[in-house]
C-alpha cells in the first residue's frame, strides 16, 4: 500500500481557497489472487470497474499460480512483511492459515466499514470463514461446489427428467446406477464422467458420498473415527462398483472428463460449477450438439450434502498496515460483494445472499436452479491436513483412486488413509 504525497485535506483546502484542486490522493491497494481462465477474466474486469469508479483507491492486481505455490508465497511473504494488502483465499485452507498466523481477523467494525454484516452471507460460508470460537478471518465471496451436469436431449422423455427439464427419480445409489446402466445400453461409453485419475475430482465425489452418509473425516482430531471408517469404505465401494461395471471412465484426467461429456460420451458429468461457462460457450457456438443443464448432485444416501469450498477475501497479518489502507481494503471488499452478480456469471454461487435473492440472479440459469446446494454445502474438514493442495489430496491419489480402479480394496484404502493422515496429526 502506498500513499501519494498529496493528501485529501490539501485538495479540500485548495478548493476552499478558490484554487485549482490538485489531484486527489490515491490509496494503492496491492492485490494478489490465483484466478486463471474465465475466473481471472471476470475478476480483472471487476478490478477495472472498481478502479474506474474510485479515483481515491487503485487496486494493483497480481495473479499467482493456483494451489500450493500461492499459499507458500503467502506464508513466506507475510513472514517477512512483504505480503499484499488483500488476497483471495480458499476457505478450505483456513485451518492451516490459522496455524501459520498469516491472516488478520475481520472485526464487526471492519464489516461495518465495508457496509456488510455476517447476516449478509450463507451460514455455511460464515462458519467456514471463522475460527471455532466464531472469529471471522475472511469474507466469503462465493460457494463453489460440484454439480451434476446432464445431457437433457438424451434424457428427454425418460423417467429421469421432469416436466421442467430437471433431474428426477434419483433417490438412491441404485437409482443412479439404473440411470447409468440405461445410458450404457444407449451407447454412452462412459455414462458418468468426472476426474477419476485422482486429485480434486475423485476427492469431491468421495467426500460428497461420505457426507451424504453423515460421515466425518475428522472427529476431535481423529481421522475416520468409529463407523466413519466403514462409511469411507462404502463411498469408495460405490465408485469402484461403477468403474467395474463400465459406468465411469478409467483414469480420466480432468480435461478428458470434461471432453467425455461435451463429446457426447457421458450422459452425466460431475464437476465444479466453474465449468458452466465452458458448456454455455460450447452451446452458444453450436459445438456442443445437445441441450444441457446442471442440478445439485442428487441425494443418493441418508442426507443431502455436496462438496463445496469458497473463494474469500482475506487481509494478511500486517501490524504496520495503516488505518487508511485497511479502510480502502474494506471498501474494496464491500464493493466486490455488492457486484458479485458479475462473479456469478462464472458459475459460482455468490456467498452474498442479497445477490442470490435478486431478480437478476433468479434469471441466471442453471445457477439459480442449483443455488439450493448452498444450504447443503459440505466444506472440507477443518484441519491443516485438508483443503486445496493438501495431504488429503495426496491420499486420494495414492489410495482412493487405486481402490476405485480395482488395485486395492475399499476397506484397505480407507484403513491406510486413516493411518496415513492420522500420522500427520499425532
């Protein structure tokens, strides 16, 4: 954060004396994010719009590499007093951030300066953005979750599509298997596609199935305690059964899983809401070849639940930050929340409830249809070993994905995952 030499007071004094006013003092806000692709384009447009509307504040943005490189950079830069003034942050990384002490708490007075309150946000996002004792550490910007994309054209006239064109009749794993088996018989080579080689895609599906059983990865510091171990094995078994029956692809990388759906090889595709622009663009230019839509992932087990995370705005811990700097940063945050409709266009569900409740959002499809999942959002376990680019993702690559593809039993995979992750906590 830098202040230009002329102050607002000087400008006001010059005006009162009838002199030509010098340029207004401008607070420069140093901004870091990890947003690439369509997200990056939309955020850059928001930053440009903010700067155009605020001659007294200028956001100077820098985009860094997503994942572990970003968080490593944050940790080292904050430690030496070289961090930004504001940054995007995954709420799944909050527990590690608390351990590292890299974030500045967001007080009630801060929210008031931003023109916000915790009541403006979905409760699940506020919980994920807070410490166990309720101290807010970041301001949620969205809820991004997995959804079920589907080929409406292929499902037209079947029992799995209702009069409004939404998925229906999938109330159990058996129902889902029946749909996928039908699709296989209709010539879909990989009826349900998702990133099945490991990493994020497999974790998100596994965790959704675990949480739909009311399962917990962590309980009082213990990994897969009690019957959670059996629930984890069941979640893995469901995916392994689908793979054994040829209903999901073998070792599909992320890009390949998207291509299977867009190329008409899959009738369903489970992926993040961030792929909505991909399918919108393909439909618009005529390259998709079928009508598509997206709904909340169906409840197949005991309770509704969907893996989710949030992009949030965080202020790095910096005892030397001036009051002017902090006020400018909070102005930025408040403005971004009030303009989050533009962010929704990327497929995300804004965490800011007034945007989701607006008439404009109600007309934004398929977003408005799957916005119900915000109430069922299952955030990653609150632990330093979980979240984006965490040891949990390594366990998926090394244990869950091999079990899904028949190289390890679901029971052994769950037990080894429990031991591997527990060793990092003890």
